[in-house]
C-alpha cells in the first residue's frame, strides 16, 4: 500500500511549493491556502487561482494579481510607441478583448492601469501570458506596420 503522506512525499510537496514561490515572488508564500482573495474573489484551490465558487470559510488574503496592482509592481510592461495615435482606439479595444479572454481562464493575468505619455503608452500587466497574447494579437493585426523588441521585463512595439 502506498503511503500518501509519508515524510518523503511531504518533503517533495514542500520542495515543489518552494520552487514555485521562488519563480514568482508574488505568490502568497507562507500565507494560508487554500484561500480566497478579499479584493477580486478569486480562490486558490489545489495550487491554482480560479473563479469557481469556493467554500465560504476559506481564509481571506490578497491574490498575487491584486497585490501587484496595489504595489504598482508589473510582471511585464508593454511600451507602445511610434505612429500609434491613429490606431490607438483600435489597439485599446484589442487590449481589453485579450485581457477579458485571458483573465476568464487565468485570474492572475490582468492588465494594470494604462498610462499615456507624450509619445508612448505603457501597458503594465500582472503576468507574462496576457502580455504575450496582446503582443501576438497586435502582430497578427499590424504585421509589417510594427517592429517588436523583446526584453525580460519589457516588450517595445513601435508602429512604423
Ligand atoms: Zn485578487
């Protein structure tokens, strides 16, 4: 018979958790879980954040996405520049559409408040996935009209 909660199994589970915490420092390490976010209502259940209704007695925490938004700490930033103004309304709509679709599946993938500056726009996100999907949507739509430069923390899209 397999002993599910052997000290070996528990050590492995802890190591997995520690590795995950290390990858994203905004995961609620050391906080109770399963848990529910008091801000947005997402629930952490079996290691993933979901929108499904959770048991009402879960501890109330702040999910990593809401924490990032509170701290203004983006996981990734899209910098849009160049001949963007003529397309901005359309691009803004695309960003909203992608965010809605991504967030429905992955509660931690969100677009933080967008800031428009003199000649560029910053679109910070709480996760890499939503950022990648926005870039992919823009490239699909504008193709050779844009030039994309990828960096660890920032992706620059320039309209030519
Ligand atoms: Zn939240």
